[in-house]
């Protein structure tokens, strides 16, 4: 199931429906283009609080999933990624559905 979510993240990245990194994810939340925010479980408490507050204010669903290394690998980026923003409603819904089945 975890592999399905990682595959969906890869598809979102290839389709240019995903942003990564703190600055781009925050910008997507502010602009209203982020349909789902994913934060790595091993992200710092400050990062989790920042995104939790922003997502509550802008009414964007947020989940904690995976590790920074796992998320970076899933989207084909070298290095660690602590935040991702899914900018496609269908993909965001598919990811949330996979998590609910967990």
C-alpha cells in the first residue's frame, strides 16, 4: 500500500501536479493550488507546526507520511524532501483513499 502512494507521488511529479520543498509548498498553499500537503514523519516539530497552522488557516488537508528520504526518492529528486504539495484534486483524493485503507 505504501508503494501505491509512492507511485502516485511519482505520477503527480511527472505530470507537474506536485511541488516539493518548504518554499514551494507554502506558496502552493497560499495560492490555493495545493489540494493535499504531505509532511514527512521525520520532519522537525517546527516544520510540522508551520504546515499544520498554514493548512488549517487555508483549509488544505495535511497528512504525515513516510520519511524525507522516501519522499525524495518517490518523486525522483536527490536529497531529502520534508514537504510535498499535491496540486491535482484527483491525485490528492487517490492518495487520501489509499491512506484510509491502511
